[in-house]
C-alpha cells in the first residue's frame, strides 16, 4: 500500500517520506491510502490517525489467513 500526503491548501499529492522526515506537522496535512499499483484509493482524504487506523485493519485481515 502507498501512503500519500498533501498540505491542506494544496492540490497535489506527494509520497509520504515518514513522520520523522516531514518538515511540517502531520496535523497540517491530509492523507490517503492507495493500493500498491496506485490504481485504487483505499482510504479517501483524512487525518493521519484515521488513515493509519484503516491501514492497520487492512494489514490485520490480510495476514489473518
């Protein structure tokens, strides 16, 4: 899965580099989650916490077996 972010006022999505490498706090950004080939949006625009919660749910059920 691919996590992307953008500042709340911008229109262009960027690849998420990691929380420690971001120059702005995550509270000032919108996030979204896409599948690996970037053809389908798994989680629409939302906060970091909301998107990461859904990411963990998807990972859990993927490995549940």
